[in-house]
């Protein structure tokens, strides 16, 4: 995104380093993500949106080679460089590959350590550091390619997953449950959501025990009633109390507890099938520790 931008390559480096030092990495099955096909991307995105991003990428390469800027600014927060198109295809490809592996029984669950994130990417618009909506693409892929009848998306990023809502709203085969700081970017999610959207806006400085109560009292009954056949997680860790991006008060222990509750739903209804994709998390220490906590629960470590 450019120098000084919070959505930076160091995020994935910090996660990888933490998993190596903690020993968690040795217990995991590591796979390189393929590039998603445009046909699979278009399960969740308008063809013109995909074509526009591809055209921008080609133009950016030409202009940079001619001495122009290496970045193209889509909005005040979101910029492309010559590698963004490939990175976005690979991030979506990771979610699709994980879905295939979990559905085939090769893996019980999967975590996609990917950039760029996805949950702000709407059907026809890139925004909020996001270009393609990795989780929404994977959810649509599971429904369309694997013929599942019900999938759930769980989003615990500090920001509302407006893109995921835009893509999945009104699709009775999908249930999205989310918690996010409000009022806060992208200033959505609190106004008459579709019946298959369970949004829980919370004020700044909400602490972990309050979030746990919401999960237990609000999310769990709805998920139990829906009985998802597969669960997709928009795993944003910027609600951590030490992440300056937001003002919520979660800790590594809270993320581990939420992951345990997600696993419980998956065990009871979804044959343990979970695909989790990295969203936010911008302070390297809290991010890497939180991902470790999330993965320890997913991998039963």
C-alpha cells in the first residue's frame, strides 16, 4: 500500500516468526496458495469490478515502467502496486484451496495467512485495504461448487464486514454473525440488516468479557438454529486492546475462547469444517500472539 501504511508485508512476517518461535509452525500442514480463477472470483464479485482491477493493474505496470508512480490510489486508505492483482488472486485462492481441502477431508480446518484482507471488498467496489472478498468468495464457492445448503460466516474484526454483508445479504443459504466497534469505519452494519445478517455493534472500550457474553447469548443460539454445514471466519485481530487501529479490549485469551466456541458449533453441525482467513490486526506483537492463540485452538495444540 506504500511506506508507513498499516496493511504491510511485515504483518505476515510477524505471524510466521511467532509461529516458528512458539513451535506451533512445526505442528501445521503448510500449503502455498494458488491463484484463484476469475470464474471463482466472479461468484462473489461483478465481472466489471474484476475487469476494472485487472485493467488498473496492467496500466499501473505500464506507467511505472515509463517512470510513473509505483502506486495507484483507489481511495484515501487503499492503494495498488504492480503486485496487488496477483496477491489478491492468491489470497482468494488460499480460501478456495482451503475450502477444497477441508471438504475433501484432507484437513479438519484451515487458516489462511493472507494479504490483502477481504471483508470490506463489496460486490462491485474495492475499499478498506480490500480488493476481493476472500471469505465471501469461499462461502459462495462452498455453496456453488460443493453444493452445501448452509454456510456461516463469523466476523470478529474491529470493523464491520460491510463487503461480506453486501455480497451475502439476502442469501438464505448463508448466515453472517459479526461483532464490531460502532460508530467506526466503515460506519455501517447498524441499519436494518437483511434477515440473514446478525450484526452486533458495540461501543469503544468494550472489553473481552462483554464480547464473550454477546457470543454466548446472541451468536450461539442463532448459529445453533441455523446448523451450518461449514463455517468461514473473518479473523480480524485489530479488536485487541493493544491495537491502535480500534478501541476494543480483546486479548489473546478472548480470541482463543471465541475460537473454541466456533469449533464447538463446527463439531456439532459442520463435521468440524472451518476455514479461517486473516483480516485486520496491525500491531505486530498483538497480531502474532493472537493468531498463535487462534491456531492453537484450531489445531488442538
